[in-house]
């Protein structure tokens, strides 16, 4: 056996193997590595876009929450204002109704006073007529007249 021939044969096989690898396997392997690099780069880019979208969404959410809080405070202020308006209207209506009731009561009292005065006048007139009738039925006597007048005073 010749060591040189084996060495040359092994060198030839290695050169053929390197040449086949360079022609057939190396481009395919480089394509797969490039695809994997592109996939990783796309994933990283999508992650960055996701982070940016998340930050943007958080910013929009905080703005929406601020607007909602502002709107809620406006609604509460409007409700408080409307509540005070309703209370003021109720007070005004109650005052008007109270004034109307007081005016009606005063008018009713005046009518009752007028009726009482009329009744009293009628009774005084009846008493005067009754007294005059009694005086006229008796004889005209100053003592009797004085007694009758005293009785009338007591009756009144």
C-alpha cells in the first residue's frame, strides 16, 4: 500500500465532497438560514409594532378614561344644578300655594266675620224691636222703662 496514493485519494474525496457541498448543500443551507433570519426579524419587528400599538392603545385608553371622567363630572354637575332648580321650583310652587291658601283663608275669615256681624246686627235689631215692643205694651212709665233698659243691657 502506498501511503501517497491513499493520501491523494482522500484529498480527492475531500475536494469532491467540498465541491458538492459548495454547489448543492451550501446554497440550500444559506437559503434556510436567510429564511430563518427573515422570520426572526419579522417577529422582532412585529413585537416592536405590538409594543408601539400597546403604548398607543394605553394612551388612547387613558385619554378616553379622562374624557369619561370629565363627562361624568359634567353630568354630576348638571344633575346637581337640575336638582337645585327642582328644589327652587318646588319652594316657589309651595310659596305660591301657601300664599293662595292664606289668601283663601283670609277671605273665608272675612266672610265669617261679616256673617257674624250680620247675625249680631240681626240679633241686636231683634232685641231692640223686642224691647221696643215690650215698652210699648206697657204703659209709659219712666221706672218701668228704666227696668226694661236694665234688663236689655243684661241680655246684651
